């Protein structure tokens, strides 16, 4: 297993241009190009399937909070969404030549091993213009194949921005490295119902951690049920829930008004 580098030695100023690009502009043609190239690979090789994509609001700021097993998680989250998303990714990924793709495709760095306020400023800029930020609840990739522990960053962003958070479970990518043995696991993504927090201008670390825990509880529940039921069971349950909600809405519409 490749050793992880937990502290990026490059100065903060090295990443300024990446932040400036994402704060001032949306992803360009590179985003669509990468999607075009990777979509057949993700859908055919990994047989990716997304459940409950309707939980992503059609407009306005949104934070998508998935669990994190693989480098490919970014792409699995985005491939089924009509709206473009922008990712917060570890700064070590920003090296030539891939940094050209990230720079134009909507990815911005969080400087690993440092208190990086610039990453939060960029995330707020993206949300302020009504776009989507993907930020992993665990902050980094779990290398054990099991869910990790939530960090306070996702809670901080949720509280400071007041944007709805969509807890997201990804199952299957913990075995994505098996491609080296020509094994390609089925990958399923399930998007939960959005969570909203009352906005807090300067949350304490404790408040941020509590919000992160609340978000991760939803992710954990989604992931546990997704793994336990399997894809077919999860799809069936989601379909039944939508049908029940539709029937309830129709019944409410037929109910006579109180005199």
C-alpha cells in the first residue's frame, strides 16, 4: 500500500491561482470532457448506479457529503448529476499534468496537514453563487475498507453557509483497487434527504463537530442499509418510499378543507 503524505510542504501561495480560478469561474469544457471520457468506464466497468438523485435540489447552494474510499469517488458522485459540482481535494493531487484538469474542471485544493482557511473561502464562494460543493465528511480517504470518523470541517461549512447538506453513501469503491487483479466491483451511490442547520456565523469547533456527527450518522445509516440490503433491496425501498410519499401527497390534496 502506497505510503500517505499527510503534510504538503509547498507554501500556501503555491495554491493561490487554483483558489482564484474556482472563486471567479465555474468549471469549463474540461468538466464535460472528463465526464464524457469517464462515464462509459464507470457505468460499464463498475456498473455504477445512483439511487435517489432527486434529493439534490434543482438550484441553489448545496453541499454533498459522501463517505470516501477511493480516488474515483469524486467521479462516481458527479456522473449521475445534471448540475455541475466542484470538489475540495487534497493538495497533493495538484501536480503536473493532472493539475491542469483539476484547475479547469472545478477542483480546488485543501492544503494537507495545515489549517487551510483558503479552502473554506473558496467553498463559500462556490456556495454563494448558488453552486454545489462536494466535501468528504471524513476529510480523507479510509484505507481500511470501513467507514472512518467525521471531522469538524464539513460541519463548519454547513453551519457557516446555511446550505443544505445531502448525506451520500458510496458502496463498492472500497474494492476499487481490485482492478489490478482484474476485479471490478459494482458501485452504488445513494443520496439521502437534505439536512439543514441553523446558520452560525462563527461556530466553535465543538459546534462544528456536533454538526459533522449528525451528518455522518445519516451517511452511516445509508451506507449500512445499502450494504445490508444490496443494490436491489435499496432500489426497491427507495421506490416504495417515493410511492408512499406520492400517495400521501395525493391523499392530502383530496382531503376537504376544515370548515
